[in-house]
């Protein structure tokens, strides 16, 4: 599995794009945290 970058290290434009995609897909911050920790959604 590829290593994920730390959120703060991502360029602003990429972070904003990911936030926009989360909104488009109605993914909450809690859901994204579960995904990052490897828990099932």
C-alpha cells in the first residue's frame, strides 16, 4: 500500500481539491478519519 502524505505537507491547492471532493461525495471529516485509520466505513 502506498504511503500517504501528511495533510499539512500537501500543497494548498491539493488540500482544497480534496475538501471539495469530500463535499461533493458527502464524506464527513469523521468518515475520512476512519478511512485514514483503516477502519471500514
